[in-house]
C-alpha cells in the first residue's frame, strides 16, 4: 500500500478518535478502528455479525466493552463541551 496514503488514513483515524472520545492515544485509535469496523459490519451484514457473536462469546463481550467505553467517553466529551460553551 502507498505509504503516503497509509499515513493520511492513520491521521484520519487519529482525528476521528479525538472527535469522538477526546483521546488520541494509539490504544484508543485501535479501539476506534474496531468500533468503526464492527459497527459497519453490524449494519451492513447483520447475519454475519450475529453468527460471529454466537460463535465468539469472548470477542462479543470485548466488542461490547469497547462500544460502551467509546459511548461513555463520547458522552463525557459532549458534556464537557457543553459546559465550556456556557
């Protein structure tokens, strides 16, 4: 793959992590990748997501934990932004 593209796409992921969670750590960027890919699969191929969930209970629990963490961080970030605007 083109190195320039890879760097530009990684920058997109970092910005996405920042906008959604306020955290740009490599660990959070990796969680955002998982969150985004699983979210896309769940919406566009629900039968595949359901099958995977049924056969990978530990993986399903980890995805759920990541989704809840991203959600909680996003809500906290929005609350902080609302407080700062007032």
